[in-house]
């Protein structure tokens, strides 16, 4: 049960049940779909940019608790950040779910720290990073559909 | 269940001793994450008995050689094993002749062979290919490819809320343009056993051929291709306790004779010159290249093993597990069954309110319980039931009621984590 509690930390369960920024943003500058064909997780990430500042970010879609909580935490973490800062956060997050805290304390990681348990579950890394990959694509203004395969 | 005498009950118990049968499967004795393995993902692939593992080892240790080629001793031994396996498959399906059994990589390749070779010759613009809403992607995509290349139409037999095909609709969908009906014997996602004998008769009355995707049929049901009168029947070895990468296509001889080769290469020819190649006789015309010999002998060992337990005994055991597990799972609040057809193979698809199937899968895995979660390679079917994915427990010949109890306990833990 201890590993499970590591994975399904309270922050994750809370964000899964009450996802933040879970809404469409029809006026958003960028809109990208993220899809994991293996498990069917499917999200749309909306990004409203003011030059290189992420003025607002939201998402819709469905998937497992890890993917939904990750999208929710991501949306509240990157709001107000520059696109470069958001990309750096993605790198930090990606390393974290691969088991590398990068020397950062739980405090420095903030809410992202809730995902440290994912590294013990390699099959779930894709769930945790789906929304981030999608955001990254939206920021770069690349293709409109991302898959994690 | 009928009332049996004490003697009768004892006889049944002796005929199917699951504890003894489990001894035949070495993997069932390992632990996973510190817990005894509870393997409930048999619709994805089954575990292998010693009879299969040892047969493959013996082939490599004592018999390995190429088939249909050498005059030397080992080549004769390997060829005899390979062709003996064809006879085993023929008997298992009750086919008329060995010529009607083509070894393939599995069900998928068998269906692709028919769609490409038979379909290429017989399906024309405006024709129709009829499949069902229950199909696995492997019985959808090959027909889509065929229809796209020919300008033919893919039509779909709908399914009701329980997971039964709507036979009235099926009848209406059979038209003079229907060249072939391709339908699963049993659904991998919902467990529905389709009334294929009746469906085959209806198709034949309409002048259409029928292919049965038997990937989920062969492990659970006695298959008699002559009684069914199907034109094609495809199945995979690994779903019936045999190796991966091997399967077989049964096809009526007159159909195979008229069909062009699927792939070119060695073994499928009689003579080759740069001007003209003469194809080999059946079934070799459809077996280009050195075949999967270890797979073929392993498949035969698996079919012999299953036959030794008795298909009726296996079916009775699995039906008992299906009904027992269904009753126990039904007591979990918020659990919904997807697929409640009248006749089902031992497959239970379900959702749990407020919990995504992948989270269910991860938590059960911590308990050593292997179930499948996802769309089960049947995305159109998932859309039909408006679920992105389901959890699926599928029972095999070695599973027990205690394992069903463990599944229920595991799911209660899932509910606890997410409460």
C-alpha cells in the first residue's frame, strides 16, 4: 500500500477529483490535442499567449487520475510564466517522473513534487507527461495533435 | 446446474482438478511484487504449460532443421513434426484435409491473407464487406484496406446495449452486394459469443462467404468448421496456451485453390525461372519462406494439451468462474459491467465510477493481479458504449474461484484509495 500512497498522493487525488482550469478557451491563441493511443487518454490544451508570456492555460478531456491531475497541476503552475520558463519546468517535471529530482528540494518543486512517486511506475510516466508534451507543442506552435507513442 | 449423485460429483472433480492443472504451468508459481501471481489477462495471451515449453526445447535440442528441403535425417524429422502439427490442427478444427490448414503468424495475418488474396480477386467497386460492431481492430482494418483499394463499402452489424449482435439488422444488411461477412466467434472486449452457425447459414443463403475470427473462440469453445460450414476460420496459438507468432487459417479447399499467393518466396513454388513461376500445391502456396517451425510444433503441443483436458471440461470450469466472478463483482458499489450478453466466454469488462481503468490496473498490479485495462483494440466498440476504456478480467483454464475473490478484494482496495 505504501508505494500506492506514494503514487496516489492527496494532491493527485484532489486534482483528479477537482481539476483546475478544466474548461474550454475558445478565444485561445493555441489549441493542441494530446492523445495516448495505448490507453486512450485524450486531452485538449488551450494556451493564451501575450507575446512570450502564458496569460492563461486550460484543458479539457479525459484520462486516468495521473494524467488528469498532471494536466491540472501543470495548468496552475505555468500560468503567468514565460514560455521559456514553462519549458524549463517541463524538463524538471520530466526528470522528476523519471526518478531524478535534479537536486531540487520538495519545497522548490512545489506541487510538482506530488508526482515523484510516478518514477516507481514506469508504465505511468506517459500518463504524467501527456499534458506537458501537449503544452510544449502548443508553445512551439507545431502540429495540432500530439501522441505519446 | 443439474443435480448430480455423490459419485457423479466425484467423477467431475476428478475429471477437472484445477490444482493439479496449475502444476503444469510454471509461471503460475512465481510471485509478482511480492504477491502470488494472479493472472486474469488470458484474453490478451495465455500462459504456457510445460507440455508446450518442453516441446519447443526438445525441437531445438534434438530436431532442429529446415523443413521440406533436405534429404538428411534431421530435415525429415523436422518435416514430420511440422506436417504432423498440421494434422493436429486439422483434427482440432475437424477440417476435411490438411490442405485446408495454412500456418500464419496469427489471426491477424490470417485475416490479412484472406482480405488481400481472396478479397483482391473477388471484391469489386460497389461491393460490400460486412463486419460487426464487436470486432477487434484485426478484423476491421484489413477489410478497410481492401474496401479503400477497391472502392467497396464496409458495413457494420450493430450491437445492442447488452453486447448481443442485432440479427434482424444483420439480415437487412445482407444484400446482393455483400461479398463476405467477417465476424468474431467471441468478443475479446465483452465476451459475447456470437451465434455464428446461424449467421453463417444466413450469409450463405444470401450468397456471401463468411470468415470467422476465432482468436477468442478456440480457447473456450469446441470448433467444428465442417459443422459450422464457415468458409474461413482464423485463430492464434498464443490465445490457446501455445506460443506467440503462430496461428492458422482454415479455408475450404476450393477457395484456397482459386486464390492467388499472399506472399512470394521459397517453399511456395514448384519451379522458378525469370519468365515464369509455378506455384506449389496447397497449402504450401500460402507459406512462403522458412516457417516458424518451433511455433508450429509448440502450437500442436498446446492443442494436444487442451484436448487432453477436454474442451467441454474447460468450458464448464470457465463458465463456473464467469458466473461466480460476475456475482461477486456485482456486489461492489459503483461497478458497472460492459457486456452482459446471454452467452459469454469467460471475459468480464467493467468500469468503476470515479476511477479510470488505468488506475484500477496499477492498483491491482500492486496486488499481483494482472488484468487488462484500455480499449482492448476495439475502439469503435468503446465508442458505442461511450467509455474511453474498461477494466477486463479474463479467465483461463487454470484460474480459480479464490483468484476471483482476490480480484474483488483488490477492487475494494481501489475504491478505498479513491474514496
